[in-house]
């Protein structure tokens, strides 16, 4: 089908197509179109002919000769300039060599020659490996193009660096950017850029009016400093700070680091992952290429700093999930990884505190400016082994110890001891402990005074040497100063000359100090035997901050030594929550902090199993849970460790808790209305096993009643049936006339404190127990059952489907576990043995699965007389018709109010008579001063298995009345007429028995201590019977590796012995009455 003509005014069909312009035209119009094209072509053909004639007449050789002469002239002038400059430098070099040759050869000169020979060898090897790289750049000739300087031996060996001879004070408030060339050092000291020479003399200041400078570098090609900013782009600054130019061809971004080669500028930024950009210096900063994440680093890593050297690029990387800091070297041609090394958590790098720069050839220098440390990274990424400051400290301390021991030997030899006049009386010498500062074994003769003065001066000289070591570490030195502080060391000297007795103590403690350094280093390397040996001699140091302020458990955790950790926790009984004490970024860290920072999942799981506290804050106010939330693997471990929510079980959207429930509501001033409900209400018919959830409407009524009111009974209308819920018994009852029909137990799965600010009573119910074989004992009992204090499992009447009131210590343990959001609690009890509670499902089960059941909490009801500030406990299952004050739940806010009033009035709250204190006093003290649960349950388990009754009395101070006392009370007083008197007598008996148990335990401990001290005294008596070995006796007294002869515990008990006996007699007499 023919197309229309391309001419808009023509309506006819086309008959031809123009192949030049691809138009369809009618035959008449096609002819006109061809004529138009021909008319345009003829003038062009004429112009081409004219140009052809001009080219044929052009003499190309003449033009080339003309410009060649110009180039030859330029070459001749350049050669003349080079020759003149060459002669000048040759003369300067000749003069330098003559001066050097006239000097006598020294040891340093020989070392310098050796270093030069080694450098030439390396240059030859590098030349053979890399060949020759030729870059053609514009020739710029000036007097500084060739620079001849005096070199020194070992200038690149950082292990031989001397102490700084001059420093520049810089502010810690802003990021410190700096760079240098062969002549000058440029430092960003806000608000100025400061230029220094090699002697650190300030030459010039340039006011900086732009955005902060994260980094800068020097370009020898441009003979300028390159300065990057995070807002205003890139700038070129002349070497003399005379001019500043903004580079317009590079886009303004948040640049963080820069480096350059002779021809290329590299820029780094961390937006949408880490990105490295490459620009051409010779073509007006033309963009060349870009490397994006994850090509340059992993998704959970961020590049901190970059540095160029020899066609390679070094990357200093920060990990977002752990404390590791990798450094990688990549090829510029392919960006392939050449080598990688990692500074793990043991190096204790602070976040964003490290930089990398070129040292020489293929070697790099890593700077940790937070801790003032340098690390030499050599070929293939190996960290060069340098002599640690702790090693030098050990050597000097050993030297000091040797000198002190030698001095003590001389002092003893110079001291004349008369056996006849200086007999040691056993009673006067050993019956009472003597203050070390008052003990003067050696007479203060002039010779002794001279010896003590000399050794004190020598110790001071040795200590001063530490500050001038090339590998000086301020943190380690401060740790040594803490040791010296006990001996009045201030600044660089002792306040007074060390006396002979102080010198003995100094030698003893210094030996322990040296052993502690060795133990920390061996713990870091994984040598368990040395750690065991140290703690066997010094068990009191198990939780003390040692080298650099780190505990042994922290060091083992940081270096991933699980075997050492198990020994420290399970055998040495180290606290899993011991914190560091130092000035570094790891200050106040616990082992769980460093385990989370390092991403050690197995160690985190082990520490949580051993009861590590997840809410301890370090110096940066971080808890382990704050650190773990960034690591998916650790987040899952903590999610399984905690109960995050009772309404959204298993949800990953819930955040990890950062504080306990008590701390959270205390922060809210006990106003729980600011918190959303986090609980589930359930009911279980008496003769059924499974719990069922209340409807949402019913749950809201129950929550509102318990939080806002103090109603004892609630009426619920469910499906046109009326139910009554007793908030004291947590029992739901219908309107049936049958006793157990339509009755059901209720419970609230969730924290009573978090949801309702209520102090609770915990109960347990057996649904399975091997001792229950009688069917009658499977029927429910409405009244709760108390567990006797003197417990006999063979005689105890076990029942199923009935509630037992938990023992006081079990009640406190469950409450504290709920306070810490824990999912599981494993504890040993008299009634259950070793049992595990699931605080999410509110159930329990033993290891053999022979015992199982449910738990729940009841509100603790009390009668409060706010006028008299009296609180009387009320049994949730007793008749309350005779109570003067209506019962109400005991709330934390009420206890806090009473405690505040007590503090203001500076007197105890009167809960009953001054003579006979009520049990309510114990309740108030228990919950106002609520001690944290012991995380290390192993000690409790062992002691409970040996004597569970005494443990219960000692730890929880609770005891119930036995059957004979109950019978006596019931005979003398009827329950209706003398309920108050009965309660008072019960309380008095409990109190007296508690006091008696405590005193018996103290007396038993006293007797054991006396026996141990008597054995020590007997050993000393035997040695005293040998006058010829009196010097040996002095050695025993002054033995620096031994323990004190008389313990502090013995001294304390000895002073209070008579008083305790009198109190015990009084208590026994009162109990008999």
C-alpha cells in the first residue's frame, strides 16, 4: 500500500523514495526535491576544490623544521638547566661526604651501613619482582626537586623508637586530621590549619572557615596538600599555605578518607555501604572508577581509613557486629585481596580510633591513637612481634625485687640480735596482731638507715626508667602506680624513705605483682597451668583487676579460651560479673560485654548459663544486650534466654531488655499506668490439667481491677452466667451449689511488679510426682499448703492438683528471675530437689521428668494503718471479717513511701511494739532492701545438699512453728478470740529461733577459726623452742611469699567473743521463758 507524500500540502500518494533523507514523495515533488539537493551540493564541491589547491601548495617539511628548531631550543635550555642543577647538587653531595668521612667511624655508622646494604638488597629484590614502572609527567625543575638529607640508622624500626622529644597539644573534641611531606607537617587544629617544620616549630596558621576536615594527604605531582571535607567538597592547599583552591570537578559528598599516588586520587565514603572512588590527577580530577560494597568489604563492615603504596591499597575496616578490626591489602589493578590480618578483641581497640599509613616498601603502620599504640604490619599481613611494655615492666620489677631482697639480707646481717635480751614472748608477740608499721624487727642503726635510703633511691631510679622506654604504655604504667600508691609513692618518688617493715611488705606484694603480670599474659595465650598456680597461691586475686585493669576472666573471655573460663568460674569461683577498672574504652566491662563485642556465641551462651548479669553498664553506659542486638546470632541467644513478651511469644520484633523490671518501674516512679499490659490471664478447672485463656474483655477487667483498685472479689458475666473471682485466692467460682463444681484456679502469666506494682507470693502445684500413688491425693484442695522448715521427704504428704506456698528463698529466687526477664530458672529446693522453672509457660520439671507441675503468683495482701505507719501481713486464705483495716495488695510504691518517710524521720517504722517486733518488719526490710539473687548457684547447691535446713535458716531467715507449739497455742487461746495474740506469739518464736540459728552458725564458724589459729600457734611454739634457729623464726615472720600469721577474721571474732556468748545466753533464756 502506497504512502502519502511527505509534503504536507500534497494529498496524493507517493511514487518514489529519496534514499538520502528517506522521504516518500509524489513524482512531481520528487523532481523538485532532487533539484534542491543538487543546488546545495555545487557550492560545497567548489569549496573542496579550493582547499585541495591550498594543500597541494603547502610545504609540510618547512613547517616541521620550524617547530623542530623550537623544540631543539627548548631541549638545549632544559639540558643546560639540568646540568647546572646537577653540578650544584654534586658539589653539595661532595661536601656532605667529605664532612662525613672526616668523622670517626662509630657503632652507629656500622649499623647504618648494614641497614643500607639490607635496603639495597630489598630494592634489588623488589626491582626483580615488580620491574620498572614509567610515568611521564610534566617536568617541573626547582631547587627542591632533589633533596639530600642526613639519614640515621634504623629510622624505620619502631621497636627502637625513643621517647618523644617534643609534643603538640591537640584538642580531643574534634577529629584530628594531619599529613606531611619531606619538609612540613600540616595539622588541623580547629579553627586553624597549622604548618610545622621538622622540629615541630609552628611556621604558619591558616584560618579554616569550611566544614570539618576528616582527612588530608600530600600530592607530590601537584605539589599541594589535598584536603577533604564532608560538606564543602575537596580543596587544594599550596605547600606554604599561600593559596586555597576548591576542586569543582569532584562532587560534594561526605568524604571520610583520602590517599593518592603520583597519578591517582582515591576517596572513600560510607553512604549506602562503603565506596571507594578513583580520580585522575593529571586530567583535572577526571572520574575513573568506583568500588562498591560488598566488593571492598562485607555487609556488616565499614571502611574506616585507606592508604596507597606501590600499586596497592590498604583498607582499615570496622566491624559492626564485634570488636574485630581487619586490615586488608588489595591490588589496584583487579582489587583482589592480597592479604588480610585482624586485630581481635584482645587488642582492645576503641571504635573509630585506628588509622593506617605507609611505613616502607610493603610494610604498614597501624596507629591506635585512643591507647597511644603503634603496630608494625610487615609482609603478608604479619604483625611484627615487638617487645611489650609489660615484659619490660616485669624485668624492671624483678630487678627491683632482687635488690630489695639483697638489701633485706644485709639489714639482717648488720642487725645484732641478742638471744638473751630479745627473747620473744609468745603471749606478747602473737596473742594480738601487730600493725606492720609499728613492727620494728631490726634496730634503726645508722648502717640500716643508709641501706634503706639507698634502696629507696634505687627503686625510684628504676621506676623512672619505665617512662623512657620506647614501647611505653600509659595504661600499664598506671596499673603499676596503683600498686605503688599503697607505699606512698607520689609523682616520681616516695614521700618518705621505706622503713624495714614496709620494705618487707613491699617485697612480698611486689612478688605477687610480678606473678599477676605473668598470669595475665599466660591467660591471654591460653596457658592454664600458670593461671592455676597463681590462683592457688593468691586466691584473693581471682576477681581483682590485674594487668591493665583487666580481670583474669575478662582476659580469658577476650581471647576465646573457654577451658580457662570454665576453670575460673567452676573451680576458682570467679564472679561472672566482675568489672574492669582502668582508663581505657573497656572500663567497667564485664566478661559478657567483651564476649558480645567479639561475637563469641558459645562463650555468651556459657556465661548466660552461669548467671551473668545482662544489665551491667560499662563506662559508655552500654549493657551486653545493647551490644548483642546488632549481631543476629547473639540476638537469637538472648531472645531464647529472656521472656520478651507474654502476648507476642516468639516475636522477633521485640527489643532486648536493657534494665531490670525494678529499675524500669523505679525510673517511672512506680507509675505502672505508663506501661502497656504484658501478661496473659488463664484459668484451670479444679479437675482438669490444662489451662485456658480468659477472653480479652475479661482479661482487661482483671488487669484494671488489680492495677487501679483493691477489690477482693470481681464479678464476671460470661455467656449469661455470673462468676466470682477471688483476687486473694485467685479462684473463680460459679453459682452452683456443689462445692467443687464450676470452680477453677486462675493465674496471671507475667510479672506482678511490672503490670501491677504488686509484691507477690509464689505457689507451686504438682501434676506429676513419683511419691503420689494414692488416688485420694490427686483430688484438689482449696486451702494452700505450707512447707515445713524441718523437711523430711519420706514423711512429707505429697498431693497433686493442690497449691503449695513456696519457701521464702524460692519465692525470692523466682521473683528475681522475673525481675531479670529470665526464661528459665534452675535451683535446688527441699521439696522439689534440683528443678527447672519455665517462667514463660509458668511450669516446672526435673531433669528425669518424674516431677512436673505449674506455678503461679498471688498478690501479697496486707492491712495498712497509714496513720501509725503499721503494716500487718494477712493470710490470703484466712477469714478477714475481724480485720480492723480492709486488706489491700502490698505495692512497691507503698514500701518506697514508707522507706522514704523512715529515712526522713531517721527512725525505724514502728510496725508493732518496741518489745516484740512483728513479722511485718521483716517483710518491709525484705522488699525495701531486696538483695540481688546470687548468680553463682553452685555454692548454694553444694551447701544445700549437705545441710539444707541450716542453709534455709541462714540465707532467708524464715522458720515456721512446729506441731507442739501450735498445739500449745490452740489449747491456751481459741482461734476466734485470740487470733492477734496467736500471730504475735508465732512471730516471737520465729524471731527467737532465727536469732538462735544465726548465733549457732557464728559460734561454729568461730570454733573452726580458733582451731585453725591454734594449729598455727602450735607450729610457732615448736620453732620458738629452738633458740639456735631464731633467725629462721624471723624469716618466717618476714616471709614475703607467705600469708599473715593471724587472720583478720580471727582478730574480729576474738574481740567479739565475749559479747556473742552473752547474747547467746540471753536468747536461750528468753526462749525457755
